């Protein structure tokens, strides 16, 4: 669904400058860059380091620590599938197996296509699992067929 | 009379949305227009009966009548049946307040959730909002701290430390800047109370944080919210703007000389940020590496300044305490666990959701009476209490009361009040393996027992599952668990052995495996 513009160093610089006044601005900046471009290009590292008066290592360290931040362009759609205990109790691992066996979709493997399914641990929908988060919307009681269908979204028929 | 629109409530809670509440709200609007009916659709929080979502309520002269679970395709028939005046229909559940699930509860923190429009300050005020803050503004910081101490409130994040004592430390500290930090990194599987509160009654948390700020003399606050909660994030951003515009927070809290500036910050997918010191590191913009304590965050917290770090539910309990008095709160509960606990029931359970009750109800009452047993209809085999670091209990152990000490006495923990039910298809050796795998993925990496121990744990469990030298490997597993428990820097590594050892001790048959046959052909 989200179609991101290509990385642009000038607009990245503006985003960084606009948030630099915040206390502990690193995460808000990284989120803002990722919201804009779908990922945080390594070119952002020296930019952020300079504006926030940090070393490049510190900025790189923050980016690489958090699961959310991606450093390469991402597929148009990422489906976050919960595989924490409550969803396990409701069969999320069966969904993962079936996605692989029946639909050829390997969870957490990098996809060349325009959709990917990745693991998250808990979406706070523990009474209506298995759950997935797709384009910011929570889906309850999901099965493999529904997720496979969501992966097809936006593809040429 | 006919000019007064009928109020129809369709939840905007993420769990309700996850099973189609948005389509239902749209269908209700369409049908009302098509029939020329005057209706006001209120997007409320969830009442917590998640198996009945989307649950639609209609305000009638005799009270609110619930219908559910409603699918968009049911809406036309509901109008046909006259549901706008409480008409009979197969989905009609009756008066919401009189449903068994609701009647049994003691809702203090969640008293408004599902009832009010979460974004409406007028609605919040009309249902008792701001009363705690108004009373707090008439007191000194020290008096507020004393009231919180007297209430017996203990941190609802899991550790159960007395909230008033933490506040006293920050109150007594001398500094030009102090902070209030709300730990909303609700990462434990089986917990969703924070999310429901943010989506159903967000001003309550802001009010609780503001009272904390006045109590200790802090002027800045942050809500650190996990990124897995985009709905709650949107609600909070709007709520904070509205609270500022209404003069509830900002340069002058409700016209007083107290300033309190509040921001919401998003995490970035790291479970460890639920640990208070790593949360502070993350707020400062760093890798979320756990800090050694001391120094306590109460003395050297965010940016090295005295900081109150509390869970969402801890802050949310405070306005009620200030409004009704410390003793009224302390009158609920048992032993040293005072007040109420929002219990979250999930996993393989027929009727899952949120229940707020005084401490002391048994696990069995919750799972069997309220929850109706497993969703699959198969026997209950294991119940995990207190999140991924909590113990797995057997079906025979469920008569334990929900209380910090009672659970600790059986080597389990209450945590944030989450309960996850498993039926007899669960493989407890695999659950033990998962506990290590989760720890390996989510460890901050600072201390060796957690960082390396978790990976060794996965390897050991793989050998046990393969049936390789099982007794020897179980000895390794116990040794490793002891080391992680004793030597880890924080609860992540220190408690990972709890689910592992409880699985091993209570379900030994799942670990006693014959060697796997070599792959055929």
C-alpha cells in the first residue's frame, strides 16, 4: 500500500533539522525518516551525527539495535504476524507452516517481491489471535489464506 | 423528542477493529441515513468482552443495550428489528451493565472504558474525570505522596514495588529538572490493558502522570509507547493536543502555578525497553542497553535527573485514589496486594478479555467461570501467567489466588496480570525452547548470562527435543538456568528460566524424549 519515494538526502536533511530540537531526538528522527522513505539509508548516519553532535558509531548503533529500523528499501507491504505465546496457543505456528507449504511464503525471509511477512512478538490482541498488523491496521483471527491474500495486494492480476 | 439523536456505540478499540468494527460503524451510519433516522455514533473503547466484539450498544431509556458480535451484514436486520430502541434480535445480549462478565467486576481504573467517548474531555469530566487532579492541586507534593503510600498501590508493571515510596524518593531529591516517564512498552504476550486504556480512556493516564508531576515537582513527562500499537499512538497524539488546549497540561496545569509538558515517544520494536533503565536509554536516543542499579532512576533517571518511571496502570490508578481516598483503595485486595488488578485473559480461551477485580480471585475462577474454558473445547493443559518471563502452571495449580505473594510462593509471578491459556495440544519442551529463543532475540546484550546463556539454552533444548542424552542435557539446562537467574543484570535474563523450569518441573513427560529416528531415506 505504502509507495515510498526514493531516498533523497536533501529532504532527509530537512526532516533531521526539523526534529533536532527534541530531547533525545535520535528515535523520533529515525522514525520520521523511515515513515518518509520506508527505511533509513546509511547516508543518514553522518547527517544525524552532525546535527545531534554524536559520533557516527552512536547513530549506527541506535539504528542497528532496534528491530523496526531497516537500512534497505522495503517491500510495498509488510505484514507483521504475531508469534508470541498467546498467538502460539491459537495456532500461529500452523499459520507459518501453511504459508510456507501451501503458499510459498517464508516468514522472515527477505522477499524480492512487493510484500513480506515478518515476525513480531505481541500486538496486544491476545484474546482474538492469531493476529497480524497490516498497513497499521490490526487483524484478528487470521489464517494463512488471508495473509497470502494480503500479500497479493496491489500486484498485477 | 424525535429530534434527539439515538446514541449508538461502536468500539474503536484496536481489538474490536481487528474483527470488523470499522465496517460495522460504517454500516450503521449508512442504514441510519437510508432510514432517515437521527443517530449519533460514538466510537467508544471496548468493555473488555473481546469475544463479543464488535459489540454495539444502544442508549435507551432503561440503559445501554448490547448486541454482539455484530458483523456489518447484520446491521440492516438489526435496524429492521428496531435495535435503536432496544428491540429483540438474535444478537441482543441485554443490558450491558447486567451481563455476567460486567456484574462480577470491580472497575476502578477501567470504570470509564467503553462508556465514554475516549477523545471527549467533556465526556471525561462528566464521568468523574479531573476530580483526582483537582484534589491533588489543593495538596502539597508531600501530602500526595503520603496518600499514594497509604493506598498500598504497588507498581503494576510486574515488579510490584510500592509506588508511593518511589515517588517519595523523587520528591525528596533536589534537582532543577525532574521527569515523569510512563512505561507504555507493553511487550508481554497476553497483556493488552495499557492499550485498551489508551484507546478507551486516555485522559486518565495523563491525569495520573500530571498528579505524579505535581507530587514530585516534575515539569516534563514522556509516555514511551511501543511501536506495535499504532492505534493507541494516534489516539494519544490527539489526546495530548486536546489536553493542552483545555489547559489540563502545559504551562499551567488547570490554572495552577504547576507546569507539565507531556510528549509521547515511540519505541522501535525492542522488548527490553519495557525494563525501566533500558527504556530511559532509549528515550535518550541510545541503544537500549540496561543500566546497572544503583543509581536508582528515582535519583539519576532520564538525562541523569530524578525520574518517576511507572507503568501505565500504576499512573491510571492514582486519580481514583486521590478522588476517593487512599483508604477506599486499600480496602480492596488481600494481604500486601491492595486495590484492583486489571486481568487480561487470552490465548486458547472461549471468552477472552479484560477483567478488573480486587486481588484475590483464583486463576480457576477467571479461566473457567469468566473465560468458559478453552476455545478449542479441549482440556486445559498449561497456563502462563505474567508474560513470557512468567511460569507455566498446570491445570491442577489453578486454585492459586491472584496476589503477588501467593504466586511468588509457587515460583510463579503475577507480572502485568496477563493470563495465557493452552490446551492439551501444547508441547511444553517447545515452549521452553521458545522462552530461550525469545530471550536470545530480545536480550540487550550487556550481560553475558543473558546474551550467551539464552543461545546456549536454545541449543540445549534442541538436544533434549531431539532425544540426545536427555538426562545429561537436563542437568545442563538446570545449571544454565541457575546461572542466568543468579547472575543476569536485569529481569530479562534473570526470569527467562522461570518459564523454562516451570515447564520442566511441571511437565517432565514432554522433556523425556526418545532419540529422534534418523531422517528416513
